[in-house]
């Protein structure tokens, strides 16, 4: 057949493959602005125009584009580079974070704006929940997107040296809105081979035999890898600075599978289609083994042992009881404290599995590049990772490679939320690349993200709280069981962290904890926003609210009476962390924000309930949380700031950019320290070739750790340049003032370009760059409070959020626009986890919700506009007074909403998510119990 299509005014005549969708056809021809988020028409990241009509290109057959005009995000701008008005609006409002979904929102908005005033205009742009029902954003919480559509500008251009504290736009913004930003797979690699994985159909089995002969006969298949090809080394997929934080219980390919979905074999072929066919033709003989999916049952005598074959070198706490890790501790005597109490409340709370659902799935490409010295090749791994340096370290340990033989680089990362603090694809892709000496790519499907990646840890928290009649806490006791799934990546660390700050934020003379991280035959859990605190905070804040109500006290007054204050020690039964301090205190201001919202309801100023239907129940509730501003045990960052020949600056830092905004903050810090404007500062990052080391972009470390290293480097460079300017001009050093593009040395102007040339001429090039290092210690704490007003329909269980208010103690807010976006995105993601998100498994541990349409992510219509308030604090430890704010907004959301639900209905909800059916059933039981 003859085939012709015009894409962005360029002709393409090559025919699509049989059954090929338009998305892959476009990407194979270099139109990388078209993204893969779901391959099911659920997320909208692949939206393009066909003859002006928006379509999801993952569902649109490429053959149907014959003779048509296709426009992608790359084709919106004019030929002379002028942005389309919608692109400019998204840039001005910064209507994105990671940006992976942005092309889809842009293409949808452009199409709807083109309908304005047309006969078929049905008013969708005036009804954005309807307009964007086919688009998903996991990062922003949608407010920034709404502002972009409405033409609200937030970005600003501050004066030289004044960038910190201003709404500086992300440096990659123009690339994001034009589709030029390069994510993991937005590269062309000659000779690329494709990998697909055969996964286990059994929850627990021993592999007896693998017959690969038929698979190897598939045309285009180059290799089939099994456990016999993999190194015997045990490791953890979790990435931490200190690998001993996690049990070594994983192999690249194992002879025993421990959950449905575990990888069994890998097929490498010329195409994904050939690799998939190869997987179908592999014949595996299994010996099925007993399995267990309930963590309480897993700890009982006689339960199947998941890792009973491993010795003490694996650092598993009690393999014979399936306990990956545990912690026990007590301050005072809890039984005495409970005996002293006038009210004792005891309850069990449960949280569910949640998927990170970053729109860019896990994956990587491994290929070989010539060494700079011409002595051969070295391996480069381009990955969707937040930990390039730790991943390189792990790959070198696995395959016995020196670190200078391996480079790991991350492009722009399409969302993370903790899930990309893992090594889930790089290990097996590297195995294939080393075996074949060819470039190899593995890109997870959306379904694989659900059953082959990781989830948030499900928790069961038994809590007992005692208090006197005056509202003083006497005792807090918790028994925590975390389900880590088949492998212990992050399991002990998440469990440990969950019972740290959640205990320490409240004063009580008697505290006790028993916590367990337990193996089960289910998809492994891993790092997730909040790192365990969100789960336990749901229990603690719900319990505190209930105790206050039983005492007849205002829950806010009860909290204010019992929370720690400025300078007070933070006591947790797991022990005190010596490097953790309250270096600034904003909890009182956070609670005051909630109090103002409550007062506005009482005074009638809050009119959010005026249009609530008759018969609905209305209530309000608050939750609060404290979090350390960085991980314990050291989190390291190196940075280097250099003056370039043209008089601009280069910042080299290891931290990855995934919508967290650290690139912008590093640019702002550098511009402030060097008295220049942000457009004269370029940032290179997330590449093991760039700096000596960086632990990674997790634990909210991008600002407080890497930012501190950048600040130290930039400050040091400013002093070196001042010395060089004084030497060059003969003017006293203190009279040399650094400006945006030049020094003013007692009236003599020395441009930075001239200074660079002078430095090289004098042989003092080392003075044109400076290094900074920060080790992540000491650490401070940040506070957050969330308040909701909700309405509940007792006849259906529907919950409507009438008003959402969040207070954040972020210290010096480096970029209010970005920080607000982090808060809004955290609240939105937490609302999904609170109201409907749930990775469901069946009795065999198999995931049954392996698609967005079965999983239910928050969409535009689901997310309220949250009022964000920042406290006025300045931290004594963080760079320029800043604190972290990526993870912490998530943590108080679930208890605040549950407390509002309790206020409205009189029912205490103890299990998440708060789905309509669960709410209706509880209200129905409550009504029956009351005889109404």
C-alpha cells in the first residue's frame, strides 16, 4: 500500500506496521513530545491533533492517519520559534511540574480554544472538569493547569542577586512546553535492541527447568536470559547511601519466585513484538510452594518461609518468621501511664497499597560509548532514576566493574514520588548489554508498573492513647505491622521512620512501640512520599482527635496542649536521633491557620456549605505532622560552580529533576550568591560524569542537601573571583563589588569575560571554579497542618470537599510558586490515597487493578483548590533558612479528612481508602445501632 501523512508540515511516507498505533509511529520518527503514560487512552499524555481534532494517539491506529495532517506539541509554535499563545500561558503560569503530561494538556487546550465561537463549541473551556476528563496530572494538583488555561501569570524576572524568594520560572520551561525536553526514552540509539520480561504466574514457586529453544527460534530474538545467566550476588533494589539499611534478599533473576509478576526470564530482540513473542514461547516448569499474603499469618509458626534459604549476611531480622526488620522500645512505663489516664482510647487503623503512578514508567537504555582517552568503550545507562550515583555503585558491585567503566545518567524524569529510588530495570538491562555488547532498552508498560514495580507499604497500626481530664497525655502505645511484600527493599527503613517523628511530635511521659516489617507473597512495597509517616500519622492524628472528643475538648486545643515546643527534645521510643534538631519552629503558626479557618466557619464568613443539598452532613477536621528535613545517616551532595568564557556560570550538581523544582532553586541560589540573574546560570545535573557524588533526589534532599552544597560552592566562587578581580586591577579586595556581568572595582568595570581571560592568562584557572559539599547533617524538622470542611451524603456515602486549607512550615520559601505547587500536588496525591486509590490483590497476591481505569487516580474534577499558607520562619540549618517541602504535605491529609468525616457523621473511620461504599456501609451500621 502507499502511505502518506504530514506531521507538523513534514511528510512521512513509510508505512506503519500492522496494528501499530499512531503514538509509536510518531515517536519512531523523532516526535518525542508524544508521551507514553498508559497505552490505554486513560491519561492523555499522548494527545495529538489529526486534522485539528484531538485524539489519544495510543489508541488511534497509525494507518488511519493516511492522507491526514497530524500536529504534535512540537508543531504548535510558529516556524520562527514564537510560542503558540497556549504554550506561552503554560510557561507564564508554570502549569506543570515534571512536565510529562504537559503536551497532552496543551494539545487538549489548543483544540478547545480553536472551538471558541464555532458552531460546535459546547463550552468545555468553561467547564474544565469536563474538558480535562481525558487528561491526568500526578504532580500539580491541577490548580496550576487551571491558571495556565485562564491566562494567570505567576513567573517573574527578579533583579540581579534577588532571585531567592521569587517566582522564578523553571529553566527547562521552554523545552517542556514545546516538547523539546528530553526524558529517558527521548533519544535515538543506533542498533537498539528491546527487552521484554517473562513474569511468574505463581505466588511462590521453585523454577525446575526453563526451555528457551522455541523462543530463540523467533526471528529477531538475540538472547533469552534466565537465572542461570545472572550473577549469584544478593542485593536490594532499594537505593540508599548505606546499602546495609536494606536486606540483601534479591537476585537479578532468581530460581525461586515469590510473587505473581516476579521476573523469570528476559528476552532481547530487534523489536518489542519479537521480544514479546519470545516470552510467549518460553516453557517454564515450576514446583509450586505454599504461600502467604497476610502479614500477621506470615509471622506465625508454620507459615511458609519466603527467605528461609538466606543466612545472616542478608541482614534479615528473622527469616524464620518472615520478619524483614523490627524495632521495639519504651520510654517510661506505658501501663503506668494508661492507669493514670481518665480516658483511654484503643483502636486499630489500616492503610492500603498505593501506586506511585508517575506518568513516565520505569525503564532504561544501556549502550556503549568510546572512552575519552580512546582506550576502549565504557557502559552508559540512561535511566528514569533519582539515584544515578547509587545505581552506578550497585551495578559495579553486581558485575565487578570499576566505576570509571560505567556512567549513569538521568534525563528529565517524568515523576517519582519515591518509586524511582529503586533499581528495577538497570540491573537486568546491564546484564543483557554486557552479554550482547549491544544497546538494550527496557520500558515498563503501565500494567508492569502495578505488578512489577513497587507500591506504598500497607500498614496495620494498633494504637492506645491515654489522657487526663485536663487534656494532658499520659501514654501512647503502638503496634505497627508493615507489609513489605516479597522483598525487603525499603521495608525496615520505612517501618523505622514511620514510628519516629509520629511519636516525637507529641509530649507524653510514657511511650512504647513494637513495629515489624513483614514479608508476604505479594508485589513488593518500596519508598513512597512520606516514607511511612503518612500511614502512622493517619492513626496518631485520628486517635488524638478521638481522645479530645471523648474529653469534651476542642481537638485543636488538645493538640496545642500536647505538641512539642521550640527547643524541646524529640522523644521517640525507638531512640533519639542525635543530629535532629528543631532549628526553626512553625507548628504554632500552622495550627493558627487551622484555627482561623474554624473561626471563619463559626462566624459565617466561610460560605462553602451554603449550597450543600438538604440532608447532607457537614463537618470539619484538622491533622498535623512533623518530618525530618532529610534522611538519617548521611545524605551527601557535591556541587561545582564555574565561571565560563562568556561570563556566565555553570552549576554542576548530581540531583535529578523530576518536577521537584530543585534545578530552579539551585539556579536561584547561585544567582543570589553571585549577584547575577538566573538566566546567566546554567545547571548540569543527574549525571555521574558531572560531579564526584550525590546520594540522590529523595528524602526531600534537593534543596536542603544539594542546595546547601550549591550555596557553599557559589559563595566560595564569589570570594575567589573577588580576589582575582582585586589582583587584576590592583584595587583593594573590599572595594571590588560583584555585579550581574562585571565587577565594579572602585569605579573600574571588569567584565566577567575579561576576568575569565585574565585568570587563564595568569595560570590561575583554578580560581574560576569552586566546589561545595554537604553531608546532610545536622538536620531540622518541618511541620504541616491540613484542615478540611466536608459534606457527606448519608444515602450514598459520597464525600464532597467544601474547602481545603493547608499550612506549611517551609522555612525561607525559595520559590513560592514552586513550593505552593509541591504542597498542592502533595495534597492532591494524598486525597487520592485517602478517597479511592487502592492496589487490590486477590487471595494469591495477584494485582487486579493493573490499569488506570481500574485503579482510579485523582482527575481534575476530584481535586479541590487548596488554600496554601506558608509560615514565617527561617531555619538555622537549611540553606538561606529553607526547609524541605516535597514529602511532608502528604502526611496530614488523610487524618484531617477522616476527622472531618467524624465531625460530620459521628463515625470514626479506621481504614483507608474512604470509598463511597465503605462510608455508606459504616453510616448505615451506625444508623441501625442508633435505631434510626
